[in-house]
């Protein structure tokens, strides 16, 4: 089962948001991306992000993805979806 997250991508000087669908079984690590919090507080990220947003770095098969949400939020979302899968 895939989960939908919001990815934040850097295209040179600009940052933008996009939806990404992730297979939770392939995630090997979730780590807080504090540098994005600082960029967000300084107004360098998209305007539709609130200053209090937190960010995470996901490692999937050696590739890194930056997503909106604290590691705890991402972990809960993964856990909720795995429960749904078991019940389904």
C-alpha cells in the first residue's frame, strides 16, 4: 500500500511542493531535516507553508527524499497505513 506525502524539491534557486507516493516497506530511515525549518522560517520556501512546519528526510533504497512533516508524524502515518493493510 502506498502513502501520499508532500515532497519539497529544490530546482536551483527555487523550492516547490509536489505530491509523492511512497511504499512504506522500502523506507530504511526517517530523519529530521532541520535545515529546511530554518529556510522556512527565513521565508525561502513556498509561501503556502506555515512557519511552524517541520520536515523529514526519508531514505528509500539509498535515495533521499525531503518531505513536509516531522519524523514522528511520518512514522504515525506509516503505522496507520500498515494497520489498515492488516485489517484489509
